[in-house]
C-alpha cells in the first residue's frame, strides 16, 4: 500500500484518536479533525505525503507549512506506536493550517500538538516517547500529566498548566524542532483546494 493510503487509513481508523478531544488555551482539538478533515484533505491531495530521502531512517515526521505536506523519513511505518504518535502530532499542526488560524506563537502550536500526542499515547496505555533521556522528555512528561487529566474527563486543560507548558517550550527552544526558516511564529495560512 502506498504511504498516502497508510496515512489516510491510520487517521480514519485508529481508535485512540477518538479520545483526542480537548481544549488548550482556547484552541479546540477533536477526533473528526483527524478522522475526517485531515484524512479527506490527504485523500484529495490537498495535503501531500512525501517520503523525504534526505532524512535519516528513524528521524521524526514533520508537517511542511509552505508545501502543505507531511514529510516522513524512509522506512516510516504508521502501524508502529512511535511513528503513529509523531504523525498524530504533525496532523495537529496540519489541522491548524487547514483552519487557516493565522500566525501562532511556536510554543503555543507545539504545546497543543504535544498534548494531542500525549492523549493519543495515554489512550493506548503508552508512556511518553523515548523515556527520560529523549529529546523533549521534560515537556513530554508535562504533556502526559495533562493528557491523564483529559482522559479522566477533564476537557479543558487548566490555564496554569497550559501556561507552564508553553513557558517550558519558550524557555527551552531546543525542545522544538527548528529548521533555518523557522521563526517565533508559525504561519498557518491555509491549504489550497476545495474541502
Ligand atoms: Zn510540532
């Protein structure tokens, strides 16, 4: 099966996505964003899926705002938990782009995506990616404790906890994947094509 079909199949059918439903700092994340909105956009080719051979095998996934595409490393296997979690994280950014929410401070966009990733993993009974020594470990543990609250029925992430996670991200920019053209704002300027 082509990687695009794998991505669509994952978004439409992974049951842990049904639990990814919360509000963080006024932004709403909900299952149909992935299962319908992003899945349809990928199916129709509005959002691309590309294996980037310049990436090392095992490297993280990314969502490229300029080209409106997921960029995945060679060997990416969405049937495995960690790649699936990273794709879910990136799909959270893609949904912000699909909604054309405009420029968002990087720490806010990342915090939301990390909490979505953590809820997804929590719903599967998985610990944060990589354990304590992994890149982003502290922030992923913070996100995991918020995810536990969400999975226990708390819809809104409490403002203070949300603020703490964004502060962590602002103060520890090495936790955020950066490329040379990444600024402090992420421009979610929309995805061309008909829904
Ligand atoms: Zn991210």
